[in-house]
C-alpha cells in the first residue's frame, strides 16, 4: 500500500484489517479449498465482531459512515485471504448497498443492522442459467397477489447460497416493459421457500457455498420489495459499484503478497552459481509485477475517489469498470509470473500460488466479465468525447493540410 493514499484514519483501518486477516486460521483456508467447509459462518461473525463489515454504512445500523476511499484499503487487506473469503466479506457491502440506498427505514432496521452485526448472512441472486452477461434477459418472475409477490424461477452461481439467511433477488415484474424497466428487486428470506438445488464444484474460490437456488411459488411479502416496481435497472447500475469495486480492491491484496513471495524466493534460490534474481528473465518479471500492481492500485483509488465525490455517473461507471478489469487481469498476470519464477515448486501445494492461480481466474468472469467491462468503458468514453464542448485546443487542426475538407471523407 503506497503512503500517498494513506492518512491516519486509513492507516488505523489497515492495521485493524491486518489484525483480522492474521486471526483467520490456516485450517479454515485449507478446509475450504478441500471442500470440507461449505460456509464459514464464524469468519463472517468475527469480522462483524470487529466492526469491519459494511464500513460505508450509517453508524445507526452498525457501520462506520466511511467512504469508498476508506473501504478499499480494508478490502485490499482481506484480499490476501483469497477470493472466496474476500467475496464473503464483501457480500454485506454489496447487498447492504441496495438496502442503504434504496431500502426503507424498516428494511434497513430489519435486515441491514443484523447483517452488520453478523446475526444474519446474505447472498445476491443475479445470474440465471440462460442469463450470464445478458442480465436483463432474466426469466425469474414475480407476480403480485394481494399483499405478496409470488416468485418462480432459478438463479445460479449464488455465492453463499448454502449459508445465507436472506437473498437479494432480481425478478421480472413486467414482461412487456423495456428490459431496464422490467425487473424489480426483493429481499427473500430463506424460510420463505428458497431451495438450494445444487452446490457447485469449483476450480478455485471454494468453500463459499456457491449454488443454484430455486423459487417455486415462493411467497414474498410486498413490503420486501426494494424501492419501486420496475426499479431493477436503476438498482442494478448502483449495485455494480460495490460489485466491481470489491473485486478490484481484493485483487490488489492477493497480488501484492504473491509478488513478495516471488521476490523472497528469487533472492534465496540459487542456480548457475548465483541468486536467480540476478537473471533478467526473473527480475524483470518482478519489475513488471510492481508496475502492474502500482498502476492497478492507482486506478482503484481513483475510481474510489470518483464514487465518493460524484456518486453514480457515466464517468464513475467507466472508472469502476476500468478498475475492475485492470485489477483482476493484473492479479492473473502477476500470479502466472510468480508461478513461473518459482518454477516446478510453484505448481505444488508447498506454496499457495497454485491455489491463488485457481482463485484469480474467476475474478475476470464474475461481477461482469472483462468483455462486459470493455463494453461499458468504450460506451462511456464515446459519450464523453462526442458530447465534449470545444474548450480545448483542437489537435486535429494541427496538421499542415488540416483544412483540406475534400480529403476528409467519412462515407
């Protein structure tokens, strides 16, 4: 973590987060990766006990009223534990966003407060078997019947499906409306009739109880609607900020510590009569990792400041997407290079690099693939540039024959 980003408040928060990370038993990490743990409830409770969950939310509900610039420094530290524990830590921040920004006072008291206290666990139900990146093509429906909505359909890849007490669910309430206006968001408690149909076997990021959940005439009180009917698109766009910022910040911590493993190893390991860090093929990989990590860190911090200053805007949406794409791809590149530096021993479970490699692959897929991030980045950039007022020097005019309009043919 670069000192330029820090102040006494952030330094204190980093130290708290590091103490928490150090307290997590090695056995938990091993058991999760061995699929012996389905949902680490005590881990979430301990984070809550230390008041480290939902740092951005109001103290009235158990948060600290901080900003994204503060929260990401804690998220970076938790990212050292790997993507599964970082994701479970982040879920309160993600689901809590909907409650904090769009929920009623009654919903915040009933759900946000116990989530921050570690008395309830949550999950977010976004993806469907036929959906994936086509989020607004969701087919799960919610029909109003009196003072209830009746939900039918299914969601997949729900992290925390096995342990969650409540689910934030997007469902179609108006099939005739435009896609962005067709969805609504509900808080659905497990005992309202949520069935965990399947728990996935994963390449990495294990132990978080990721599963497919089923709704069969699941009756949800109308008071559990978040915001208004048809507000699913608005809520989704807001929710993509915590979805993607948590992924980006977590990727920083994991890559940072892996790079240290490579640096220490290359300073100890000898070949051809000298330390392998003496060979450019090794040391330049470390240099590439440092540059990549610092660039990602700068981008994540810039995105955090943008959100704190301006909220959800087109520019913020672009920066958050850039941060998520670049940081997660950076973590993949760094992890691969660390394994290359360690050589064969890095491919074994003597080091945590092989587990980190399996974890890192998912981060470029979940919460919006790198390709979806590119769609958002280019879309928002075109909108910015094409809508820009002529207040800057016109660089296009700085060519010897710039006024040859007959040569500037576009069709």
